[in-house]
C-alpha cells in the first residue's frame, strides 16, 4: 500500500523523543501511528497485537532492561502492567527513549498519569491532514476522511466500504478489547444518534430520554467514543463578563469520512444534497484548523443571546477566533461583531471552501481552507 509522507508529524515526534524519556503517541486505530513509528528506524519494536512480541515480554524487565536507542511499544494499553517498569527504566537508562503507541486514551492516559508523571510527553496523531494529501485534494479528504486506507482507496465506493468495516471492527473488536462491555449494536445506534448532534451543543437529558438510558449512561457512552478518538467534545470558553453562557460541550465526529459513513453519504453529489452539508463542513474545517495550529486546548464560545464563535483558543499571549462557513462569499455578521465586543480577540478568520482571501475589517479575514497553513505564519506577524 502507498504511504503518504508526514514530515510535520515526524518532526514533532522526534522533537519530543529528544526532550523526554518517554513519548506517548496517541490516536485512533488505523490512523498511521505504526507507519510513523517505523519511519523512525527504531532499534527495537514491540507490537502487543503480535503473539511473538507478547511472548518476548513475558518477562518484561529481562526483555527491556539494557536496550538502548529508541524502543517502540505498539498498542501499549493492552499491557498496562508495563507502566511501572517503564518508570523505573526511564530513570535508570537515561540514553534510552521509549515511544508508546496507544489507540485509547481513556485507559492509557489514566495509567500514564499515575505511573509516568513528569517523564512523558504526549503527541496526538490524527488521520491525514491537508498538507499531507496536498491542499488541492481537500474535497476528496473531506468526503473520504483522513484514515489512510479510506483516503487512498481506489474509488469512493471502496472507501465507503472500508469505513463501514472500520466502524464495525471498532465496535465489535477494539472496544471489547479494552474490557468495555457494551453491546456493539447498542453503541452503534448511540453513535449514529449523537452524529445528528454534530456541530451542536449537547443536552444530556434529552439524549438519555431519546435513547431510553440515564444521563450517567449517556456520559459513559460519550466517554467511550471520545476516549477512542471517534468524537470530540469541544468545551465552551468561559470568561467572567456577566453574560449567560452556554455551558454544555459541542459534539463533533472527528473524522469527516466516518461522519459521512454514519449518514450513508458515499459520493460528492450525496454530500452536496444532504441537510448536514454545513455541519459536515464545519467539523472537517475545525479538525484541520486544530491540527495545523497545534491547538491543545480548543474551545467554542456561545451566549444565550446567540453570539457564537466556532473555535476559540489561546496562543502567543492572545485570544484568537475562527468561524467555518460553507458559503461562496462570507460577509461580516452580527454574531462576529457581538463576539468581538464580548471577547478580546486578536483576530478572527472565517474559513470557507472558496479560493479568494479578503479582509472584512482590520481584525476579521476570510480564508480559503487551502490557506489554513498560512495562519501559523500570520499569527507570528
């Protein structure tokens, strides 16, 4: 299979390996973590889904003690008893670097935070981004999503079949492997249901009533899907400005291709005709922006009077904002003006699918999605 180079991600991982004894590379299954790790030409590689690697780690201290260079342990959440040992080895073997690959944060991060505090750097790896596929391919990336096997499929039909198989495998194999006992069909129906909230704030009570489950169970199911990187729960930005603010998170299916699969959208024509077209665009562009800008703590902003900003984040000592509009020529809105009055935003970008860049005022720009990488340079001006 063809592999697309990912130099930005590779540089980030190599940088973290240089400064921390342990790096946790986290992301969904099939997003390219193993391929990226192998491109490091690490001296030692353990794949915990491979019986031979598991057998080598029957006596983990004997297997790992004395290894030098970069040691990669793939699907490390399958063997959480390694973490206390890795803490000891990281302190004892200063020339060794450990790269831990995990496809589930809900167990891995808990174990790491307890066992490896102060010794681990994190890197989140998502599916492919625009700079990796080529910005001219954004429509294919939007439709098929960024999982390499989906994006690189021979045609749209093959891509849709791969994504359907991925969803089934994730529910029937990956989640039970974490020790989570929720029937696959139940979780699938829940996933489909919450995908209709894509780009909307959540009402946990309403969700529970619609699905016939308690608020507690709703939160548990959302934690499972969020912890395996299938959905993003975007928290609201809070500032003490004396206004009534929306406090519930917004939900997004993180990969646009999986969002389309859950809605049986397989072709560009079906996407253009679908009532979720605008929501799909918002989620796709939001994920690309978070990836390009390296936003570790993204938020949204919404007041009960209707002022809203899709993405708000802090960087370089300032507050920034972004809107995502599927329009031919976005214009200034009352909502953007209201948010500017409420928040000290350094700049706002309105990201859209067109090709022209233009200014709406000194602090608001319209930006084609293909120019998202330029925002990094612009912020430094």
